[in-house]
C-alpha cells in the first residue's frame, strides 16, 4: 500500500509535469503516508526548454508536502501545504526572453488546441493548494558570458484555485511560474564588480582551455614527426 502510494505520487509528478511543461521532469523518490498525507518528494528536476544551455531550470532536493488523503481519488485534489527549501533555480536569459517565460509559454492555454494528455488534465482532476512556500532559493543568473548568484526573496502563495473552488494542474503551475518570474524580475541584480569578476573568470577559463588544446595538438604533431 505504501509503495503503491509513493509510486503513484512519483509517476504522477513526472508524467503530468513533463506533459504540461513540454520538457523532462524527473523525481528520484517520493515518500507520502497514505494515512496522514504527510511526506517528502526528493530529487525533483525540471530540465530547461530546448534552446537553453543549462541542463536544469529547477533542482529541488527536498519538497515537503501535506495532502488531504481523502481527496486523492476525488474530483478535486486538496493540498494543504507545499514547502520547498533551498531550491537551485537557474535563470537563463536571452535578448527577448528567458527560460522561465519559455516554460510559461509551453503551458497549454485553457480552451486552446492541445495535446491529448494536456486535454485530459484540463478535463480531469482539479486541484486546490492552500499554501505554497519557496524559501532560501539559490538563484543563478546566466546571461551571455555572465553567471552570477542573485538574492531572491521568499515566495508564499495561498489558496491556488481556492477562490473558484479549484483549478487545473496546468493553471496551478502557471500561477507558481508567473509569481516566480515576477520575483526574479524584482530581485536585486548583482553588483558590477561581481559581474566583471564572473566575465573575467569565464574568459580566463576559456583561454586556459584553448591553451591546453593547442598544447595537446602540438604534442600530437611532435609525436608524428618523431
């Protein structure tokens, strides 16, 4: 029973997450009690959309959840709380967009033509999330040749789907990503000195790799001549 419930949670996150976000979502493990709904999801990874260099947009080592067990097989899944502590978030920007907005753009619009899996989600089980907290985030800014850590304020969202009674999983994800995007855009940018240091480090690293490649090529040529 316990194994079945944990497997159900794990596969549900992976299948639904990958379907609505249009990118790979994987979970290392899930442990949720079918008696009280308390549990933890470990090793949740969301890959970046196509066209971005960093492998992951989100790396969540531990997610604490509290679910109303009686609602699991009902029309509306009731989640009492989700708490994410110290997630690693990679915010990769391009000239006109970024990876978070790309994930938002991947979400199917309500009423629009969509894949069969997304359609089944819209028509299937709804969800209410009473409280979602994202605490002590480790946000990494990736832009052109610059990488730098950015301080991100804690995020707390209450009653997702609560006002209308419930919402789809797609819309719940949309609410969370939109709030995260706003929080990132309002975050304090790194100092110019820190950005300069990051650029210099990447240039030095690139120069070192070029130098090593040249030395390796020279060694091979010398070996051929000898």
